């Protein structure tokens, strides 16, 4: 989706402050789109992401069991190396 690309570009270039809550909660986009956007957000915000934000994000996805496992592994990996 073009919206995800736009948000990802803004986050990576730090061209402006970006709030991703609306796009994650609106239900549009695939699981992978939302996961990628969130991981970029997490990495570009210098780990200033609270556990409550993380939980809200995870709940917004309503993932399948397989997707839940991917989500948890992705976030765990990022936290370990950042």
C-alpha cells in the first residue's frame, strides 16, 4: 500500500514526526505491512517504545497463531540486537 510506503519513508528519513497508531488501528493493510512499519518505527525511535505501545500494536494485528509466533520472534530479535 502506498500509505505504508509513505510512512516508512518518513520514519527512515526523519523528515517529520510520524504517529503510526491510526494506520495500524484502521484495519487496512496486511499483517506483514503492519509488522514492517512497526519494526521500522521501533528502530527509528531509539527504543523509546513503551511496553504498553507494544501490547497495543500486537492487539491491533489480531494475528493467527502462526503470525503471532512471527510477531513475537521479530520483536524479540530486534530487542536483543538494538
